[in-house]
């Protein structure tokens, strides 16, 4: 590793990967090859370059933008299958070429090179299951890439008539990005750098901190770019605009001095698909006989002549190294010249490019980037690669500016996208915008079929808005295709509008549309509602009239759905807060047979239906859909004037909705972490665990305060997610003794144990970390001393069958009973009749089951782990065992059964502790103080607790 740098300035390399949505059910369309060529020649070579750099310990970071349309195609099974077939044909062709060129050593070396390259690509893709998106995600997680995205279909913002249309593009695109990466981007690529005033306000609402523009947007015409272009500017809404550096761009892009035109580089336009006889190449071009690029190219640029010399890969790579050095020399020189001018911030050169330039148009582009990263790492101490978000963290006090309408491209002010060749499309798009807004307002309670049609209409409008169609029309390359695609989407949109207005929809037609256009599966037409209905800036000041503060709690489980302790904790806390004058709304998942909305013991409970039931096979997909449903439901209430003052999220399963509500409505967010994925599994080992762990991290970092239920958990949360300790506060769960001690005259003890049997009760989920297996292993020796003992295991979970098999193997027979899931009343009855309650957990963030047993005046034996270790003081208010130690558990069970007089004194002290430390009235007051700290800026200190 090189010595620590004392850099004078920064270089931000930005690659924007985008292709229009060219997914069709028809096979062998020419446009499909756009994607296949980009995968083979740009995306995979760039990924392999980044991965090799990381393996060799080369420090680098750059920004990579992945458009929603590209992400959708890279995740499409139909497209990936066709790509695999295409790759197989290329390997076959390259193999034939190694034979055909054997008499020409230079050509043959290139043919062998291509053959090996395609084999390598196939091996790489097979190794990752043809899934490129997770590769980008891994690089981002390790800090090498900062991933961002762009608007849904790369719509050109200055040409849109309504704010609703602009908002829909961003809302849909950002949502799809978050679906793939479980995180929102910090910045965005504004399509075609097409900025129009007001876009920054919308981006701010979505929590975006930066975007890119062309230099003339921040540097007035005729003025020198010195200084201003080397730093971002901040718009009036607090979003940072990074201007493209003209000199850096021209060194790469310029047709006169740009590197790709060097005579030693590979010639793009000479391809065997055009050069070789049709009889030979027929099987490897378009089935209709249309000649296309195959990727096998044997010539170098040579010069401005039709005569082309044979390509030499070694010479070309050497030239890429020279050009990387030249590029950095010039950047370094400019940074050194400018370093003395800037006082507040170090100079920054922003170099954004289309990602497809590197490898596809400029074959040696990935090698150029490889050399550039290595040279900065080893040879350029005055310069550092950075990303916009890193730069913003290290440099502040940027100048403010009002940006004008602008774009990149010819002449810099929309000329490419609005001219005599393509301007005709905009009157149709503007009419569609108006109609889409009309539909959104009209259908406030659509039928299921109407909602599908409305969502499809929104999707078709987005697809029609793609800037690619107007660009192609201007470029005059595949004009017929661009015109056809625009007319296709605009036509379908207007058909949907007419049928919706006339109420004559056909389900079969909607089915076919959904089959043909699977992009944006979670889109909601409601995004086209007027801005003042869709996004409301919530005033957080305390209402002086004395009206109640509204608390929104998000929890995937709430009675009657009880999976674990989370449900009971949220239930008891929400009721206690309501009793203290707060207006509490709980958003939770729908339960069959229970009302969608009810006021339950002072709490407003909203049970919200997802479009599908909980799917344990694809649980993460259900979680994502559930969160989107929560957001849509809140949006619908906002239209009716509903608002809340604070959002309180319980665990990672509602993280996405909580974070989106915070961003969209500027709400303070508090998160309670009841357990962590790391703790449950004693590490992170699987991809699913990584996703959950990452979501927990996002929630804790974006929350203003994080609540943990024990000091043990507070330390774990702080350590795992690198949070300042003062941000994590301990507010334990409580218990309502009256609920647990309610008389149970109906309870029939004989259904569970004989009259002379002493019940040892375990209640909890049957998962490894709860430790029921330890009870079974200890119980044979307990029975040897106390044959009157009876073990009852109440609960269900994935270990159910395993535990029953273990009980049979241990010969426990009738001395152990598995009850399955039990209702609270049955639990109370068992607790009141049990001699002991035992909870030998291996991991326990809090241990509310122990409090419930204590409240029922049942003696407890617990592990000395996590929150249980803080609740139970051994020999004082219960008995403790060494976590995971069967012998320790056996000894304490036998001791407890031998000394009933000691149990009575422990029960008394446990009751006193519950009354003073774990009553919900006091805990609710402390939670309200936490809300005060965010909504009214009141101090929230350790003394508060």
C-alpha cells in the first residue's frame, strides 16, 4: 500500500450505463443486440476490471449510474436466456474464425483472442448465474463503486409539461433502484443532463443530495471557467450540482483530439459481419440476412482512409497506458494550478461519460480505466479518485446558484431532443400527461381490473417519454424503430384512457399488456396525483391549541398476529401512549377475519392488505411489497388531510416504508431494534442475512434516534452499525401484570399434566437461539431426581419436527408435551399453574417472556445472555445459567425443584422489580420524551431515562 496521500484535489470519474427498454416477446430483433453487445464489450469488461483492481488491493472509487430500464433488462429471465444463446453463437463463430485465419498469423492471434474472450465471458456469467446486478452491488458494498440511477425511462425533463410527469419519472426510477439494491441512491444522473428549474426541489423531496449537469449550466457564457467549474454549486433547495469538466470530456470525447480515435486503437466500424461473404456469416447475423456487428474486428483505426492495417492488441494496450498517464498529467497540472485559488474547498474535476463508450465504442476503454486507477494509486500523490458524496462529506461551503434550463449534446440547450425531426412527439406526450393526471384524480377507488389498467397506462406513458426515441430520430440511425416504439406506447396509453373512461376494459387485453411489458411491476398510477396531494410538507411544530400529537407506528405484526415478542411490545406501548394523551396509529399487515380499520383500546389500528399474502418461500419479496403498500396507504390518507408528527418503526421489516415516509414528508423517524440478524445467527453467513443486516443498518442510520430494549442490545447495535453511542437509547419493554394474572377459571390443567406433575414451562418460537433443545437434553437427568417433573414446550417454528424427534430419541415419552402455538389466555393459564418457567436462550435481546412469567408470579430460570442477564439477578429474583451449558441448566432445574422456599422469596422480589422498573406507564413517558427530542428539539439525555 502506498503512503498516506496529502492530495491537492480530486478526480470524480462517472460512468452512466443506460439503454432503452428493448425487451420484446418477438425474437431476433436487431435492437436486442444493443444490450448483448453492451454486456459483452462494456459491462463485463468493466466489472472484471474493477474486481481485479480490488483483488490486487488497488484503492479506487468511482460513480456508476445504472438506469432503471437497463436494470430491468439485466434482471429479465427472457432476455438473459436469449443473451446466453447469443453468446454460444459467438463462441461458435470465433471457433470457426480460428480455423479460417490459420494461414494469417496476425489475424489468427486476434481470432484466438476473441475465442478465449467469449469463453471467459461465458464462464464468468455461468459462475454468477447470469446475474450482473449483484456484482455491482458487491463492489458498492466494498466502497469501490457509488451506485446511482436516473429517471424511470430516461425521460427528458425540459420537454415535460407537468410536475406530475417529472415526479412520476423519478418516483418510479428510484423505487426500482431501491428494490434492487436495498438502498436509495445519494445522487442521480439527470437524463441527458437535461436540467429544468424545479427538478432540484423534487429531487430534494426524495432525499437526493446531488446530480450532474453540463458546465454551461453553472458558468455563464463568455466567463472563464477557472475556479467555479472545480467545485459543485448548491441550488436554492439544497441539492448539489456537479458540472461536467469540458477539458476532461474533450480529451476523451472529441472527434479531433479524443483518445478513441488514435490510429493504434481498434476500428469499430470494420467487423466480419459486414466484411465476410454472406454464405459464411449467414448463421451469425440477423436471420433476415441483415448484416450486423458480431464483435470480431481485425483492424485498427489506421487513419482517415478506407485502407486499414491489422489491429495489434499489445500496441493498443500500451497506448491506453500512455493516454491514461496523459489524462492524469493534465488533470494533475490543472489541480495544482487551481489549488492556490480555492480556499474553502479542494478543486474537483468531474469527468462523466456514457459507460458504453468504454469497451463498446472504445475497445481499449476498460484498460484505460484500469491504468488510470493504478496510476493514481501508485504515482499521483497530489490527486485522489473520489465520488460526489465523498467530496461533499470532506468539502462544504459551496457557492449557491440558480441553474437555467440546459442539457449536454449539440449546442447544449435541448437541440438534440427538440428539433424539426422529433418535435412532433411532444404534443402527444403533453396530451397524455394531462390525461394521466385526469385518470389519477378520477379513479380514487378503482376496481382491481381498473387499477391494473391505470398502472399500465402510467407505464406506457413513461415508456413513450424515453429520451432515446427523440435522440434516435435526431441521429437518423434507427428512425423507423424509434417512431414505431413511440407510437406503440402512446397508442396503447390513449386506448387505455378511452376504455377506462367508457368503462369497457377487457381483462384478456390487460393480461396481454402485462405479459408484454413486465417492467416496473410495482408502479402506482397514484404518483400522477397533483403534487400538493402526493407530497405534503408536514409542519412539526407543537400545536398550541392542545390538539393531540399523532404518532405513526409501523410494525409488521400486531395482535391478533403474534409471531414473537415484537407484537406484544408494540401493542402494550401503543396502548400506554394512548392512555397518556397521544393519538397513536399503528400500520400493520392484514389479518383474515379482522377489520381493516378499528379503534382498539384507544389505538387506531390500520390492517393493510398487500396484493398477496405473506409468502414464506419468497419472504423478502413480500416484505418489499408490504412496504410499498404501507406507503401507498399513507399517501391515500394524506389526500384526506391526514398527517402525523413522528414515525416510529419497529424492526427492519418496515424499514423501506419508514425511510421513504421520512424523506417524502420530512418526518422525524425513531426506530426500535428488537433484535438483529447478526445476533440471531451469531454472524452473517447467507445472502438473505446480508440483505436483512443491510436493511437494519439503513434504518438505524437514517433514524434520528434508535431505541434498544437492553444495554446489551445498545452495545450490539452501536457496534454493528457504527452508530454513535449517544444516538442509541435503552428503553426496555414492559409487562402488564393484570393481563397475565387475569383469573383463568376455564383453564383445564389436566389437558397438560397430571395432578401430581410439576410443570416446567417454555414459551417461545421454536428456533435455535431460544434454546428449547437444551431443555430437552437436560431433562432426562432432571427426571432421575424428580420423576414428577413435566416439560411443556409451547410455540411453533422451524425446529418443531427436530425437537420432537430429539424428545423421542431421549426417551422422554409422555414427560414432554409440545402444544404448538398458544393464545395469550392459554399461556396465562399455564404460567399460573407452572412450577417453573425456563428460558435457556442462546441469544435474547430482551426477554419479555421472562417478565410475563414474573408478572404471573412464576419462578424463572434464564440464560445469562443479552437482556435476560439484565432482568434476572441470580438467586435474587430468579435463577441464571451459563448460556448454552446443558449441565448448568440441569443443575438449576434440580436446585429449584429441591428448594421451593427459595422460589417464593425470588417471586416476591421479581414482582417488586416489575412494579418499579418495567411498568408501561413509566416506559411510555420515557418514549414520549424521545418523541419530544425530535419533534420539539427538547434534550433527550441519560437523565431522561
